[in-house]
């Protein structure tokens, strides 16, 4: 749900406004009803703007309600300088919406106002349609959701546990640039703090969690070496430790380096990261805390933006392999796919029934459980914030997760690392284009088509959009 302000702009001539006021109000009321029916919190202006004084006072009152986006609504010809004054009185993103009722020149009013805003460099979006038109309502909602997501980044804090992993330049970003462009601060936390806190974590809570996993998972495959009840509880205590650190330091999203120190001498963070990204744990529903493996800063930033737009967990994966014969990608990573992706159910038991906890592979001598499943099928939006010559770009595409019969799934996972989680993705981009242009080894995804919101978010963030399709 987004909070949307609505300010209707009128004609400044008293006799014209008196004639038009009822018409404008009826159109505004219809638009407000449509937005509320779509689930938005709407803040209509207390008056129609028919003077310079009202332009400022109405816009300020709506802005004081902390709206995500402000709609300037044009049902009739409207004096453009009212828009200029109202725009100056609010800092939120602006959406100019024109009624297309041909009995009044709403389009003329919007174009005159939009041109005036162009002249002073005030960015805005222009939309038009009947106030009860579903497509218009959805477009306004997309703008508002994007604006809310972008606004939520400002003033937030990213917890970076450890430094650059294994020389991975794409996992490290400039903290000054993050603050300047996104309003995000970075709190540096040594991985030793995680280890220290894990050793002090509640052993009873860890045992309770282990038993819950054993009771609900498709399998916990202890081997007495790389995966034991003690190692699984160490991973759970790491989750408890980082939860405490998140609360104490006010972290909004995080990343854990893991490799090579923790993975060789303590335990992998797979279980920790999976449940941080899940909307539940053994104690019931909880908020998703976006956490990127390998302390991938741009990955975490992408995930936080995707999460704020979609409201769901966000996939984190390596682009592991391209099956050219099938035109599908194996998105697979030893870190986390949140267990939610196994079935995308609100019921954790339904998801965990498809999740196996396997002993870690040879890469990770410290051992622990890898969290293995095949992501449930369905339409997905995929992408990532990457950098070219120091400038951010959002690389964006639509795709489809697929799953097959057991024999085919087994054949495919066995071609890479069967103990790790997999998402088989058919992307709306040619393989050659993707491999030639994609700017990282990690990719991220959320269910459904949220490209409209992400296009709007990229514009609000001043980020170049690289959107790929097969067309």
C-alpha cells in the first residue's frame, strides 16, 4: 500500500471556477475512490486550487501527511502557475494526471503545467484517463509504490559483516556514493562479533529451532562430519546473534562476507541467511531482513529495493549455468535462497516440506548445512543494480521460473552442485546479450511483473535503465 496525495488544480477566474468546481470535485472523488479501492491510503487536498494562496497552502497540507507521491489532477483548464507554486511546496515525486473527459480541456491544463515544470527542471510523470480506469489507477499505484520504496532507502543503514569476499569487486560499493545517491549509511561490523555472539546465544533456543527444522524439512541429512546437530545449531546460533546485532545497531538490511574465514573455520552462513530473508522462523511470522551473501553491497541494495516494491522475499543467486539446449539458466548459489521460494507459501511447513538440509560441499571445510530446494515455478522480475564507469544502472528483465519432473530436475541439478538451491529460469533476453552485458555474477528476483515500479524507481534514483527483452 502506498500513500498518495491528490491535489486538483482549477482555473483562477472566480466565475469560471464557480462553474467548474462541482465537475472537478466529482472527478477527484471518483479518482480517490478508485485509488482507495486499489488498496492505497489517499490524502486528498482540503480544497480545490483556484488561487496562488491555495496552491501553496493545499500542497503544504498534503505534503505534511508524508505522502509517497503527489498527484496533481487536471479535470479542466488550469492556470499553470498554480502547479508551479504547488510543486514548490512539496518535495515528493509528482504525477500529473489529466481527465480525458472531452467536455473539459483537462489535457490542455496538464500539458501547460507539465511544460512549465519542464522549464524549471522539475521532473514529473504524466498520465491520463478516466478516474475509474483500471489501467490509470494501476499506473498511479506503480509510481507511488516506486516512490515509497525509494524514499524508504533514505536514512537507512546497511550492516556489512566483513569486507570484500574473495577479491569480488562487484560486491563492494563506494559508501560516499551510497549516501549521496541513495541516502544509505554503511555500518562496518567485523565477522568476529558474529562469532562471539553466536557462542553466547541461547542454546535452548537453538535446540528448539533445530528440532523444528528436523520436524518440517524434507530432510536433514546428517553425515557425522560436515553436518551434525551441533553444526546446525551453530548456524542457528549465528542467526540468533545477527538478529541481536540488527536490533542493537538499527540495521535495515545486511550482508555477510562468510568466505573464506567463516566457511573454513566456523560454519557457513547458509541457514542464517535463508531465515533472515524468510518471512518466518520457528517462532512464527516475522519481518524479512534482506541479507546478501558474500556481503554483496549492490546485491543487497537491489534486494532491498525489490523487497520494498514487492513486499516479498528476494532471491539471491549466482548465474551458475546456461543450458543452451533448453534456453534456461540455472540460478544457484551456496548462500541463500530463502526457504519461502520453495513453494512461495505463507505456510512455512509447506515451503520446508520441499527443502533439504545437506552437508556442505568441499569448498567449505567448516561444514554446516546448505539449504537446498528448487524454486517454485512462476513469472518473475529479475535484475540488479550494477555499475559502469562508476555510474549506476538497473539491468532489468522479465522471466519465468520453471520446474520439471523429478528425473529432469535431478539431471539438471547434478550437472552443477546438487546440494545447493536452484532456480531454473527462462529469461526474456537472448543468452548472448545477457552474458555479454550483465554486470555481475549475482542476480536477484521477485515474483510477478514489477517492471513498471522498477522503471519508475530507476528514474527517481537517477539510475540508468538497461531493460532487456527478446523483441
